[in-house]
C-alpha cells in the first residue's frame, strides 16, 4: 500500500495527488510554509489527511527552528497554527489536529527545545497512527451494514489517499471486500477536481476492487435503472444534528438516494464531528478559484467574461442519512442524541460501556435496527 504522507528525516513526504493517476510522484516538504501550500493547492486533500498534514506542519515548524527562545515559543506556535488553519476552512479535522497539537505544546512549552521538538513530532505521528486505527475500526463497523453482494455509489475520494491510510468510506469497502463480500463501486467523477475519476478509481483498481466511473450527471440514471444498492461517502464536518458537509455534489446524490429508497451512509471518524456546529448552517463552505470550474485539463471551457461559482462542499441534511459509521460504532437517527452520546465521556467502573454508548457495535446491533431508508431498500431488493 502506498503512503499518503510520511514523516522522514528529510522532511514531510507526500504523494502528490494532483498528478494522479498519470504519475505517482512524491513531494518532500521541508518547511511549514511549503506544507501549508501543499494543503491549499490540494497536493494532499481529504479531511483526515489534511489534519495529519497540519499536525506535521506544526511539528516541522519547531523542528527546523534552531532555537526559539522560551518566551517566543507560544507566539511561534500560534503563528504556525494560524498558517495551518487558514489553508482550507471546511474540514474540521484540520482545526481539531491543530488544537491537539496546542494541548501537547502547552504541556511541554517550558522544556528544553529537543524535548519540545520530540513531543510535537510524537503527537503528529500519533494523529497519523490513530487515524489509520480509526479507519480500520470504521471498516469493521461499516462492513456489517453491507449486504453480501452490493453495488455502492460513492462521491469524491474518501479512501487511503484522503486519510493517513485505509480510508473512511473506502475503508468500509475494503473491509467488506477482504471479509469476502462481493462489492462493486460506482465512483462519481466529482467535478471539478475529479477526485472520484482520478483518485477513487486509482486506489480501488490497485486493490483489485471493481470500480466504474460515471460523470456526476449520470447518477440519477443509474438509480432509475436500480443499479445502486447503497451510497457510502466520507465527510469533512458533521454538525451536532447530523447535517454533514462533504464534497460538492454529495447532497444531490443523497436526494437521489432518498427518492429511490436507497440507504445513504456517511463514514467519518470522531475527529470529523464538530460540537461547535449545531446544524449544517454553521459549517463554513470553502470557495475555491474560478479556474477550477472554468477550465478542464488546462483548457478553458467557459467563455471569458461568464461568471462561474465554486462552492467546494455542500451540506447533506441529516434526514437523508441512514446511519453514520464512526470508529466507535454505527450511529443512527436521531443524531442530536446519538452523536452527543458518542462524544460523552465513558462512565468509570467495571462493566461500564465504552465511550459512544449510543452506537451499535459491529454485527448484530448495527444490522438489527435499520433506519427507514434502509428498510425501504431492503423491501425493494426483496
Ligand atoms: O476537497 P477535498 O478533496 O479535500 O474533499 C474531500 C472530501 O470531500 C472527502 O469526501 C472528505 O474529506 C472525507 S475524506 C475521508
């Protein structure tokens, strides 16, 4: 398996996702500024992956500093935090990772520089390692929702490339496939950056998982022809009520799924839940440059002078989501309650439930209480 991002003595090494699928080239980033630019320009992208990159960027910022005088360290940290947080606004994993680095920084701020450097590097590596673990757990929980044979529609790329490894939505696909289920994926191309066509297709093909690409506008036709059994996507931020921001175009897939009685699942780690957002209206939507929409493959496709819009994400209302798959289990509506229980600290003592008591563990629980879109889909399948 390729490495999305890696900490090395030479700097932070990452697979340049802008060049896929034609070229598999790796960038070595030696400063936090270079790293921030790589996030902004989407050499690395996907909510959990940019969280890892931001954490590494902060660690790098102290690594390269020959000696930050004790008093200036907090100022240095905060300017690195601002640099990272300003790169992309929608994925909450980024500010989550920055906050986590801040807590570690504060715990070691007064120590000799080598100790502070080691602590920050260790924290960034922990963010990376724990993301892979979370994805594997999500895979186990999510795979239990999938029928033995199924055709899955996904949007954007929520795979190993979008995370520290394994993937969220594609992690569920991987876990199901390696558990012997017969899964086939339909990947929306995902205009304008083409994460589905370029990245999802690339990584699933490498794994030998059947994948077919469609243009975004073909999804309705596929639903009508009963070619889709379920939808499975990632998320950039989940509000307290379950409203979920993901790549632009996800909302229309969810509407289609609802209209056709097909379950629509979101896979996201707890680091993607934003307790500060009460509904989707609180989620900032990134606007990228007009050129991404007005050009295709370097060629202008919109007449000069005609405006284009480019919201990079949209919000899927919680009522369209059959279940949210997290590393702590599968949560179902009403999300205001089930997500809150997931975030609640676990009670102490013998026999106490694990954190996330509202979530159902893999297997029987998750499959036993289907939500309405799931029931409709099962009826339709007979
Ligand atoms: O603009 P991108 O490519 O960073 O958008 C990525 C997505 O929308 C993903 O679906 C999301 O980050 C989840 S990745 C596990």
